[in-house]
């Protein structure tokens, strides 16, 4: 499971006839391609979830595109207010501090319900209560050390998804329990953004909230393509998903590491309090960003054999593994 803060943004390249937007000439080329089809384009970026979100849309009505992007970023802000560990006043941070929360916002309830269901389905490989591990590992890394075993055992003793009670109008945590939803929030944001855009009738869109979603086609009329970064050389591609529609999420050991060889990184096995050792990255495509995000993290912990079995339980999903060798 991923703990706070979210790792540095993964480099994933997108494009159509080429593999990256840079190869297509950037925003000017987007506009020219769309104009040839009688469409306008808009791209808007902004800080979200500790990284940069970028939304690209095309359509016949420029004013509708602008309004849709404004509403999409408003949706992102609402998700941050509910469940971001980056916002001190978020509902999730208030829950972690107090140990309970009355009248939780719907975004938080949706994310937590999904997290607990996935925890049960994955036999605890996915667990939203791994947050206590973060300060132990981050503090040790800042000192150039690995965690003290006693400190790691103490943090691990506070982990367990069954320590969370989710009721219709209240969430309660057992003493010492803290939550992180970082392994879900960006995929969920991609879902909410895409839904907001589609409510304006926008058919052609590419959404990057840290995880990815695409609908329709590229401004030149060809299918969207999504490049998966090579974990040991993130500026190059290990694979390309083409065509790309729906949602995709990647979990990897290279985004934030606590050791130079990436043995220790920001994804934790809840059973051990340490990082899983087998995989460098996992990419999952799914009908929703929430599902893609959760499954990719689960698979990092489960490994390829058990991970494939978990993904196979979800229709419309695919998984790609890259091991450390």
C-alpha cells in the first residue's frame, strides 16, 4: 500500500501518431489538428494531490470546453477537501487526528468503502491503514538508515483494515489507526473528472490526474496511445497501450525510494511493514480509474501470480508486470 505523501509524478507519455505530445508539436499542433476537424481544444493544468493534473479536451463549442474544465477542477478540489493527506483541513486528516468523523463527505465514504472491500478481496494485500509506516521509513531514510526493527514492529501493530468501522453517518478508527487513500485518490479523481467532462457532452478527452483516463480520440482523429515508462529508465518506454480508452494506473518502485537499489520504497506490504521485493512496476487498465489504481497497488504487494488471479476477478481489466530483473 502507498503511504503519504504521494510519490513524485510518474512519467507516462501520451500521443497518437507519435508516442509523445512533444513529438506532435505540443499545444499548437493539437489546435491545428482539431481545427482541421472543426473542433476547438483546451488543455488546463493545475496542482492536485501533490503533483500536476493536466486535462485535454476537444469539442465544437469553446465556451463549453472552458466551463467543463472549470467544473472538472472543482471536482478535484472537492476530492482533495475530502480525502487528501496534503490538506491539513481535509476530512481524512481530521479523521486521523480525532479517531472518528461524523457526517463524512461522500467522496471519503466512497473511497473508504472501496478500500475496505478491496482489502477483504485481496486478503489484506491492499490496506488503507498502512499510514503509520510512513514516518518510520521517511525518518529513517532522512538519517541514511533503515528503520529500527522495534519502531517498525510498533507501527505494524497499528495496521489492519478491520480496525476501521465505516457506518452510514460515522467513521471510527481504533486507537493508533491512521488512514491513507493515496493508492486510490488519483484514480478516483480521473473517474470524477471524466464524468464531469461527459456531462458537458465532451467525447474527446485525455485526463491525467496522476492516473489516466481517455475517451474518444486524439485531436487528429486517431486513437489515443499511452506509453508505460521503463522503471529503470523512466524517460524511455517499456510498452505502449494502443488504442487507449478507459482508465489506467501504474504503481512502481521508482517513484519514491528509500534505498538506492529501490529495495525499499513507498509501497508497503501490510503484513511485514516492508516493501514487496518482486516487482518494479505494475500497470492495470480498467473500466474505472478507482479500480485500476487499487488493483495496481494490490498487485505490487501480491506479486505476479496472485496479482493475475485478483485482476482476473474483474471483467474488462488487464495487467502488465515488470519485475526487478
